[in-house]
């Protein structure tokens, strides 16, 4: 499971666009009620690394697997509004 979307990275005064950047949840850990996970952006699958960020969200132990819940959480955030599953 992964997401894809156009990503803009600001390097000083220059903006670089990555069309269809590959976004994947890497490692995650948590408790019975919440989890923290790292998100990795790459130019393409197994491509040049663009950036990493860490996110926190609630987890439902009776729901879908935690990785699926992490992706569903990301898609609720404004910065992932245009992301699609891939």
C-alpha cells in the first residue's frame, strides 16, 4: 500500500515539483489507543528520497490493520487531499 501525489519542495528560493511522488508509511509504533508512524516521500517507487515526516493518530484495535489506519488518517489531512492509493 502507498499513496501518490504531486509534491512541492522549497529549496531556498527555488520550488521543485515532483509529479506522482511515491508516499509510503515506513515504521510505526504505538499503544492500544494511539500510534506514531514515519512517512517517506520518494521521487518514484524506490527512487530518490524527497523527505520524511512523523505523524501521530488514534488507533482502533478492533478496526483495520494499523498500517491501513495510518494511510486512512493521512488522507484526512489537507496536505494529502489530492493523494491517491497506488
